[in-house]
């Protein structure tokens, strides 16, 4: 297994060569099962996401190779270094940050819907080749930054924001299947692509959809258009990536698995 020190929010691509001919490979890290894919006759690859809440230190990666002759297990250590994310303190009208009481049931339903997607990814790898950026503009909002509104900390920013104008086509960063194309309270029009092997892309605040649930998409295919729907102050693309449930920076995904 090869790896280097990483920080919360980053992606690690582990190359694993078991000591025996292996039918299946089980990888577990940060109390999560990590889906692995065979990339040649001997080598497997596991995409490990280091969630925002992972503490600095050394963390075990447990690997179990299974064959007809039995199981062989080993453990490696992955070093996670400390990282400080930006915090901004704002005083605003409470109506800006507190949703109306009549929307709370809807918000809970939509949060449960999203959790089901994170918890039930397609195990097989649907993506191939390099990941690409969904739009040409550069991201301008720091992943992991946290806003404190009226003294109350909010959830950290779990994606990357791209300042693209309304109507800009959004490209699929890699192949996969569409598992959500729906208007949500916070995210507005949202598209979720399941890339397989635990990787999911989430695109929020779209002005329009170009795909439907169940559609297969290829790298570079238009899945929707940039907009300002949901709880936002202006048009932009918000791209979130989940890796086996972990919240990771899409820019880290592009650095590790991109062109």
C-alpha cells in the first residue's frame, strides 16, 4: 500500500497489492468500509476520503484479502495532519439563517433522502479515466470554511463554489448514473451522480436540469445549468463530493484523480 500524510477533506488513492491471489478485498478506515476495485491481475485501488471531522494523528487502514484458501489481513497507518479552515463571524437578520417553522418537516425529509444516497452507493466502479472540472471557472470558496451567524456556528462548507454565470452548462466530472434530480429547500435544483465505488458528485443551485433519475452519463456530458435556486445570494455552482460517506474537497479529487 502506498500513501502519504494527508489533511481532513482530502482524497487518498491507495494502491494495494495483496500477497495472495485475491477474489475480494475489504478495506476499512475511519470506521468506514471503503470500496475497492481491481485495476489489474494483482493490484487493487481504494479511494479513501478523509472527512472534515477526522482528528490529526495516525489512523489504521485495515485490509483483508479473501480467496478460496482463506483470508489474509494486514493493517497500515495513515497519517493525518492538522489543518485550519477559515472562520467568518457575521451578524445578520435571523430570518436570513433560520428557516420558517413550516419548512422544517420538509428539510428533515430531504436530509434523510440525501443520507440514504450517501449510505448506499453503487459498489461497482462506474467511472473510468480522469475526473474533470464541471465548469471552466476557478473555485472561489474555501472547502471546510465555517460561518458563525449571530454567535452560532454553522456546519462547515462541504463543497467548492464556482462563480459561473447563470445558464453555464455543468459537465459530469466522470461517468456514472443520476440518482437524484430534484428541487430541495437548501440546495435548490440538485443533481447527484453516483460514480460507483463510493464516489458521488452533488451539484446544487441549478437553474435547470438536463438529466433525469436513472440516466447514465459520460464524462463531460451536460447534466444541468448554473443558477441561483435554493438558499443562495447569487448564481454559482456548488459541487460537493462524497467518498464512502466522507465529505471531501472536490479540488482534492481533481488533484488525485484528475488530468
